[in-house]
């Protein structure tokens, strides 16, 4: 998984929010590639963990809901780059 994949997931799942500027989706992180294998955890705990994409969509969805509940508009959200 690549950190930059978050922008792809965000635009795909929240196109209106990105278009309106509620989710600027313009940040950049030149970090690292994270490879992980959760199979041991799943086997020991007997559960199926969510995928990286599903976690990001859930998190961004909660953030959008919070912004909307607080009455945020396109002009109130600032991204630090």
C-alpha cells in the first residue's frame, strides 16, 4: 500500500466532497511503502481485519460527517502542506 493511494480512495468514494473542496485531496507525503501481512493476527484472534482501503473510506466518511455536522463549508477547510 502507498500513502498516496489515500487520495485515489478519497476521490473515488467522496467525489462531491472533493469537487466542492470540502476534502481538498491535494496533500503529498513522500514517505514509504508499507507492506503488512495480517494473516497471523487474523488466525490468532479469529477475526478478519478490514483492508487499508476500507479503513480509509470509513475514516474519511466519519470526518466528512463531522465537518457537515459542524456546518463546515468549502472555504473553512484548510490543508497544511
